[in-house]
């Protein structure tokens, strides 16, 4: 475990080999779990969860992952933490480091988790920021490996908001060299610095306003809600901007015949994705959601083990 990165803030922070190691670890841990083989390398370890944004999958998957690995988890919402009452981030980081063996943070600005990690003496894991969502995309990559047996050469399509998910997919494409086609409306493009950095490594990353162009001959169709947490006031504006940015049977018909459909959830049926597609035979959404648990276990085992 020595030499493994201290923190997981973005996929860009990891080397390709380190991502491959996490994916391999998740496959093994999933197989152990399915066969009822106990695996408790984190016995006596504690994970702290600091969530300024609400969550279902991130919280439950990390807590369950820690329990299955033999450890414990402590959850703090914004109202439970002194950070929510104005305590400096650096102070919370220093104190939490004395109590727990790793911290998962789910927050708004990416600068918050960056500052926390600078003052933390234990590993810090990004459970979501407005800029990146690396754990979700790792679970998505695991799902693609299960369904397709490979990540490259494939065409992955992202349809909708150039948000944290899009940014983390761009990082993944930079590492693995697969074709990534993003279809986003004007004003909702991915972060330009993230895009430029990845394109320097992989020229097969494209950005268009055409859903049809992005979906054509795709192996994987992927989307997210039009308005994420913290964007509720923009809902009406976003509904107009994203009209037509939907995965439906017509768009699915443009992809390859064996294409799979993904969504990180929660889903708004008949907005960014139609009910018949998300409930259809080509939907990998529920396997994708389950894989959050297994990739989280791999992350915790690697990072807490490396810090021990």
C-alpha cells in the first residue's frame, strides 16, 4: 500500500495504474461479498463523513462499505458540524484528523475540500463537490467493465449538463484514451481547464451541442439531472436550456445495438431520461448504483491501509 495517494479529490490526482488497481480491487471485493466471504481489514478503523449536501447513495454506500470492511462510520450533516456554524475549515480538519482514520466530504465548492485536505493528516475522499464526483465515475467505469469487458476502445456519450460528473468523465477519458462525446447546451459546458488538460492527453474528447452527434454509434449513453442540488432556483431556466437533451428511445436508436444506458441518480423521468429507457433492458442504472458500494470498499481499503 505504500506510495498510494494520500487523498482522492479528483480522478486526475490518480495515475492510470492506480485507477486500474481500484477497479480490480472492487471486482475482487464484489466477488467476496457475493460469495459471503468476510473481509475485515479495517477492523478498529473509523471513517468520518462530513456532508453539507444531502445524499442517499453516497452516504449509504460509504457507511455500508466501512461496516463490511470491519470498521465504523460517523456521519455529520451541516447542522451537526461546527463548519456549518462558521468554524474555519482548517480547524475542523485538524481536529477530525485526531479522531478518525479518513474523511469523506460532500460539499459545494471544490476549494472547501482542497483546504480541508491541506490541513488533514488522514486521507480525504471527495464524496462530491460542484466541480468533481470521482467516486461515482469510478463506479460507472466498473459497471462498463462488467458489461463490456473493457474501457477502450469504446465510445462513451455524455448528454446534458457539463457538471461535476462530466468533468470527472473527462478526467477518466484523459487517463484511458476512450472516445468521449459530450453534448451540452451553450452556457452549460464542462470546466474549460479540466477539458483542456484531458484533451492534451486524449484528442478523442469532443464537445458538441448536438445530442444526435454525441449519441451516434455510442457504446454507453450517460446523463444526469438538469438541475442538481443547489440549483433549485435555476430549475425553470435550466428546463428551457436543456429541452431536447434527453435520452429516449429515438436517441438510444442512434447508439450501437448493444449500447448500455447509465444515470448516476436520482433521476427525473421524462426530463433527462424517459421512463421506458431507464426501466428498459439496456439500462445499467441499478448495477451502476450497486457498484458504488464495491468501489467505495476498494477506495477505503487502499487509502486507509496506505495511511496506516
